[in-house]
C-alpha cells in the first residue's frame, strides 16, 4: 500500500443507506403498517480497512441491511422509531466489539387508516400528505451514551390572512414593499433534541405523543398567531414546544417562504390590488429561509 507521512485518516463512517422497510402487524382482524427508510452507519477500529486494505475489520454494508430487516421482524417497536433505532444500535455495539459508534437515521413515511362508512377500515390506508417523522440516534460505546434528535419535515402549511411584514430595515438596496396582510406559507422542517443520554430514560419516553404534540403545536401556532414575521411566529412555536415537553432540550426550525405574488390585472381594467387582491401567482424561487434554535438555559440531564 502507498503511504504518505504528510496525511492521516481524520474521520470514518460507513454502512447502508436507503434501507426501505414496510412492517405489517397483524392483530386479529385489525392490521397496522409502518413504512420506513433507514440508514445504519458504523465507526470504530476500522482505520486499517482504509489505510491497509484490511477487510477483516469490515462489517459489510449488506450485513447492515440484513440487521435492520431482521430486527424489524423481531421488534414490536418499528412504528416507534426512536425505540426501534435504539434496538438497532444496541445490537450493533453488543455484536461487534471493535465498533465504537452506531448511527441510525430513520424517516417514517405517512400511512393513515382509511375511514369507510364512518368506520376505520381494518387493513386499508391512504398517504394523506408528504410530511414525515424523523429520528437520528447516535449510540457511543464509551459511557453507553445515546443522543437522540427527532423531527418533522415537509409539512406544507398555508394561511390566506393573519400575516404581515412591515417596519423592517431599509437602505438603498431595499425594494420590498411593506404589507399588513399577506399569504403566509412554508414547508416546516423542525428538529428537537432530547435532554437525556442514558438508555433507561430514553427507552421510557413517549415518543409518539411528542411527535403528535410537536405537529399540533406547530400547526396551531401557525394558524392562530397574528404573525408579525416568520421569525416571531417561529420563536413562539419553539417556546411553546419547550414549555409542553420537559424531555426536550432544544428545538430548531427551518421555515422557507413559499411566496404568493399578486397578479397584475390592471392592464385589463381589473382591480386585483389591496383589499381586492384575490388572484396570486405561486413563485417557486428565490425564497426566504428563516432558521433558529431555541434551547433551555442551564438545562440539566434528566
């Protein structure tokens, strides 16, 4: 193998990405299903596989895929993605002594039970939106430390009034007019980090309730806040989330503007401005992007 004393292997990580899982639970006449996309990556005493072509330390990426699928078969928690991810990382660190870190990222795709004749159907579902739940679990062998971040992505929301933007800084490059009433739309990307890092505490958190609650807080705040700006509405979402869930240490949002621009119909003698503005053009780009992270002061480990 070629060597170079002027370089070193700074970081490594490898595994299997885009492992698609559909897990069906059959419980008498009623069935439920969960569809996931999983990534499992490993790190540890694997440097020689890069520097000396030593494959003896490589847990193959195919083994990573099989591990996800087999644990999905055995687990009763595939729909509880944070717990399912911990089951995977615990297996990896128990099975492979030379692996120091296991990383699992999961996307949970939406399937909602159909209602037929006013009753939930026992085995039929519909994808009624592209928003997804996510989790990212990092499990470190040293200290058995676990970090969990979960999220809500691709939640598209819009309101036709109750939003303004004025009083902003102006200089010679500013052309944006002030508005006291506008369409407000965004695709919500939200992530929250759990305070605890020990497995006992993290196994006993009610993650589905928090996922549902974070979505509800986001939607309710978006709808009801008389928004002075995306920034102000975002901060209100974050403070309400931290107030509702003491298990969470910090909350991050990224809210891109989905712009709707009034169509100029004046050349046709039609007033489509001000209070008469009713026809808009959805503008794909460029778009504003507003982000923030809000954390607790002096947060202590649970």
